[in-house]
């Protein structure tokens, strides 16, 4: 599948991009976030939450693994960095197949449990404080989302 790339100059621009993505999502969609510490995974998720109509403060679920937020669609925010066994049954599939959008930080750590179709977003530190986001769609639905998101009329 074709990767898509976006460079964000500020945290606000990262959140604005994520809000636009949120407008294209539907129940059962899974977003896998990868990147170094401080690359913007939680900042991105905050923007996604805003786009889903969530008004609660969103922060990393590092010590709880999963946080749930209610909005126009539920948001299931996972941080699996501390999951000790990638085969441990923590009920992830119930979220992946649920009625909300799931965001998984450090998703590669539970790769065997992830659905086949998802959108992986790699966040990288760029020059002068920028963040580079590389979107890697897996499956025709997410390929279409990438095309819509990067349509000249949709993104600025």
C-alpha cells in the first residue's frame, strides 16, 4: 500500500491533522502509533479525540494500558509499552472489533494481536522541532482514507 507523509511544524498542527483524520473514521477502526519517546503519539491522540467530540483531557495510559473516552464515537486509547508478553490475553480484540476507534501506542509490541486492516502512523522527530508523520495503510479502507486525507481540498 502507498505510504502518505505529513510534516507538522507545531503540536497544534499535529492535532489539527489528527482531527481531520478523525472525521474519516468509523467504529472498529484501529490506528497503530509508532515512534520514539516524545515524538508526538499522545499529542496526535489528543487531536484525534477532539475530532471525535471528546472533551475530557486525554493523556497517555502508560500505567493503566487502556483508557476509554466517550464522544461521538468511543475512543479506546492503549499504551502497550509495558505489556510483558505479546501473547498475553488482555482482551484487545474486543476493542478492535468494538463500537469505537482504537489507538494503540507502541503497537508493534502486540503485532500478533492486531487486526489485519489498520492504519499505522510512524511519528519521527524532524528538524527544528518538526514532526514527520508517515501513514502506512493496511487494507483498502485505510488506503482510501489516506487518499481522502491527502486530497488537496482536505489538507492544508
